[in-house]
C-alpha cells in the first residue's frame, strides 16, 4: 500500500513542481508522476545531508517540502538539458 501512496503523492508533487516551473502544458500525468517520485528521492537525499530528510516509513511535512524541492530541482535540470535554460 505504501508504494501506491508514494505514486499518488509523487504525482501531486510533480504536478505542483511543473506548475511552479511552468512546464505543466508540456508534460503529461505520467511524466508528472515520474518527476514527483524521482524528485522525492532526490529531495529527501538532499534533506538527509542537512539532517532533516524523510523516510518511506514515516510521513512528515518536512519530507513533503524536500520532495517538492527535489522535484523542482529535477525539472530545472531537465529544462537545462533540453533547452539550455532553466526558464
């Protein structure tokens, strides 16, 4: 059940990050889920470096924040590679 929740939350986080980065019209729901889930891992890894990352077994607002930050960073990197600019 945890993986289903991770996919749903990852999709929402990816969608919100795509709205912030203004790439929502260019990507579909599948890419939103992929960016959200991978961004969550990246963000929580970055948060772990600062001692405030989340784990898959616990829910926290700090973990959601780091997931969102990771998804935004991941979208920025993807935009940089695809277009040569972050926007």
